[in-house]
């Protein structure tokens, strides 16, 4: 299954699998076990953050999986409260994960305006130093992204934001595409009424679950998905969204939600 997951090139030699394993609110032994399971069933993209407090367990799961470091794309994130301590923060993440680099480092939330640009410049410095392979942001609007581009000439390769049918913003997606920023969507299932009769009807037509419909809908919009679960059956189910396609009419119905 890992070989079948499409990937998006963020930079030369840096390819982001479009389905990842999200680890928010998964801590302790559960984060180790669920990450091991995710890797075993085919995930090759793990999303974590300093704020999640599970980097050490994820690193241990990666080592115990038997996979080469280069086979797994790792994302972690800088808390805005750590602005000004970028190098110390990434070094702590690398130590906890037990790796020499992460594939993608994001600014988790925009820091105060006076710190925004210096923080972004520091991320670029960590990239140039080889501690990260690509730099991006999370929870940024278009104006904030534009400021970083305008002041440095460097575009965040990813913007990770909350996304669901109720939060669908075609204008924002277009703006990110125009700037060649990949959108990652989180909390898509948490923020979706999974009993909506329109979603239920679409799921029934394809013989799949409503969560699968929502995740597949995101992929149709070129949004990278990072659903989380601690259950093997659900982890496999989330990967299986590649096994069917929604029609244009069904996509439009979900857009209208």
C-alpha cells in the first residue's frame, strides 16, 4: 500500500505522501503502538509536533519498524511560544525522534507579528543547515503567507489548516495553488456531521463509510490528509480511500455543505 500512495514534490528530492498518519492527542504507549501499526500497514508519512509531546515514542516506533529513515516522511512543528529558540527546538525534536533531520518543519501557529518574519527566516536557516528538508507553516491565512514570500522570496511549501466540508473555502485553495503552497487538512472528521444524509447517501453508493467519503473528497481537491486513529481497522480504512473515486456531482454536493 505504501508504494501506491501518491506523493507531491515539495522541493527537489522531497516528496510528501498525500496520506499521512496524524498523531495529535495520541500520547504515551498509545502513540508508540499506533505509530508502529501505521507503519506496518503502509503509512510512510507521520505528522507530529513539539506540542504533542509524543516525538520520543514516534522515534522509537520508527526505529523498531525496521524501515530505513529515508522511507518515512516526518513532519514536526515549532510552537509559536518557541519563537526565538528555533535551533534549540529543532535540535530537541531531532533528539527525541532519534533522527538527523525531519522532512518538514512547520510553524505551528503564527507567532506575534514582530516575531513572524524572524521565525520564518530561522526555519530557512535550519533548512540550509540540513536539519530540515523543507519549511512550511500551519494555520496561516493568505496575507501572512504573502508577507513571508514578499520579505524573503521563499514560499512555505505547505500550509496545514483545519479543513472539512463545512470549512471548505475554494478561494483560499485557489490562492494557495497560485502560490504553489500545498494545503494539508486536519480535523476533517472531527468537524464534520458524519450523520448528514447527503454524506450517508454518497457513502452507500460506493459501499464505503462516511469518513472515507470525506477523506476522499479532500484528496479530490488536492488536499493532503492526516487522519488519526489508534485502531488498526480504521488505519487500514483510511488508506483504502484510494480504492474509489467520487463523481463530479458528488464532489459538488459535498462542497455545498
